[in-house]
């Protein structure tokens, strides 16, 4: 027995879980969140009570929830995974029937003083369900057509409900997150190749239909595609947001204009500067160095998550960890790609940095479940 193991054995059982926490992950999550507080203070013009303080309060509550969930035995999450999935699907149905409409979309449920977005809960619940499914399924059956169809239906059911809200960005994240779990579980690459081929064929068909009698999209939808490919074609209309974001990204240069010196955000040229486009504010004020530092912290978070998954001998816990880590990766990669003009503009917050309650709390809950997998792994 090593000195470290001997020291841990001497710690009372009730306190050992604290030692087994993935502490580097805790510190990295806190560091990224502090960058978020700093940027929210900056884009508000120095008004801490406007966005920064509420975000700090939510983060404190979220961290308390994260630690509480970390100490819950991993078998509990396995046992409730199907129930959590069913509840989320029912909540999505409820959104369709009586959801609150905001900014042209019906995505929220108002329960007294609380407003929740079920699609955010679904990102964690269905990953948990897929991990439980592949933990139960014998490895030799993973790539058989019937056993591939079941997780596909588990993914497409909430995806279809989210598309009806409409929320294309979250729908893509659900499909991609489910695909990550299926890939790691060992599903044959032929299935993924077939899906990619179908998507390419569908995109090609849609584009070829333009201007024909069988045109598959409306003219205004093709207009959006044109604006995505060339924002300068409509600089004061559909292309305005992305052009202002690109100006902010470029004007930051190597080291940035300085804290609270970003003209694009201070003069309100940037749209949604405290939510979807907060990364461009950071890049303008702190330049390539600041943006690169944030990206490095995100990569380190992913690294510690993947290390935890690869060293975990429990199949459910390992798949669950990778699924949550993959969801986190989709969060920040889609946001960054969107504000840089690499993806069409869709509402997607920058994790742990953007202002918002539901996405922050759900993400910290996800990290809490991930910590549970780490704390209770076989030793």
C-alpha cells in the first residue's frame, strides 16, 4: 500500500468522498466561471448588479448542487435514467401544449416563480439513458440492427419534440450528443458512414431544388443560407449580427483593446453581448491571448473528463462521463463556431461564461453527475 493509499484509509469514511472528487475539474470550472463574471461586469459597463452578481449567485447555488450530486452513489443515476428520460419527454410535450413563448419560440415552462427549459434537462437525461442502455446490452449485440434502432428512437423522440418548438440548435446537439455515446459504446462505423452519406445527399438535393418546380425550401430560407455564406450580402439585415461579431474578433488583435475598452460592446453594436456573443466581447478586450486562454481551459476540462472516463472500470460511469463531456464540448464549440461565422447564427450560450440561469444550472448538475461517476468508480 502506498503512502497516499494509507493516508486515505485513515480518513473517516464519510470524508473520503471529498478527497476522491476530481478537484482539478472543480478548479477549472471555477476559473472559467470567474472569466464569465469578469466579462459580464465589463459588458454591463461596470454595473455589477445587472448581470455579474445574479450570475455569481446562480453559480454558488449550482456549485452546491454539484457537490451534493457528486456524493450520490453512481448506481442511483443508473436506476433512475429511464424515469428521468420519460419525465423529460413529458415535459417537452407539455411545452408544446402550454409552453411560454419568448423571442418567437415556445421553449419554456412556467411553474410558479420558476421558468425551466426542458430541452436543457433532456441533454443530460437522454445521455444517462443511453449509457444505462449500453451498460445493460451485451457488447456482441451493440452493432446489430435491432439493438441500434432502439437508441436511435431514444434520440429522435426528444429531437422531434425540440424541433417543433422550434429549436434547431438544441436538436443538433441532441443528435450529436447521442451519436458520441453510440460511437464510444462501439457501434459500427458503417452506421455513421451511412448517416453522413444521407445528410450529404439531403443537403445536395435541397440546394439542387432551388429555382425548380419542386423547390424544397422557401425563398426566405435560401436567403438565410446565402447570408450565412456571405454576410456582406445583407450587412444591415440578416448579416448584421455576424459582421459585427467578426469586427469585434478582428479588432482585438493579439492582446486586445483592454478591459472594458471594447468599442463594439460598449457602443452596443454587438447583439446579445452578455449571452450568445459574449465570446466576441472577450476576444475584443483580451485579444487572441484571452480567447486562446479560455479555449485552453475548456480543453483542459475535457481532458480531465476523458481521463476520468478512461480510467473508470464501470461501463455505465465511463459512458456517462464521456456523454456529458461530449455535451459540454458541443456547447462551447457550437457557440464559438457560430460567432466566428462558421455555423449559421443560432441561439447557443457559451458554457459557464454567458449570462443565463437554466443552462448554467443544468451544466453544473451534469458536472455533479460526472463527479459522482468519478468519486464512486471501482478502486
